[in-house]
C-alpha cells in the first residue's frame, strides 16, 4: 500500500488478483486499513508520521483484524478466516520485524 502517495494506491501481485474475488476483496480491505492508519497518524502529527504508526507488527494486527471482519461479513469460509486469525497472532511475514534481510523477502513477494 502506497499510503503516503498523493493518491494512495493499492499495489497487488498476481497471486492475489488471480485468487478468488473474496480473497482479493479482503486484501484490498487490509491494505486500505494501512492507508487509514497512515492518514490518521499524519493528521494527528501534522506531518509525515512515524512508520510504526501505520506499518509493523501492531499495525499489521489491526489490518488483519479488519480484513477478517470484512471477509466474515462477506461469508468467507472458516478455513480462510482461521488462517488469517493464526497470522494475526504473530504477523512476522512483513519485513519490519525481522531486520534488513527480511526486506529483500518483502520486496520479492508477489501477493
């Protein structure tokens, strides 16, 4: 999510847009929540907010919670919801929590 762009932009990889419409909708909701967090923090700070106000593990948990809520409201299957609930407990797939080498993994992602 390019939340800090003049016009926030959702960036998505082929595995997500080729997946089910429901999964894609959940991914959009998830990343839009990152944008919401960014813009709330920016408004509060009056300037560019610190990265951990909209990214990182705690922000990721908030975004996953919202994604789950959206998917549940759309009738997502229990397996998908449970998968996201497991990820929500310890979201370490993003680079923010695992050091510089993890950023390489993050930028290689295609989802």
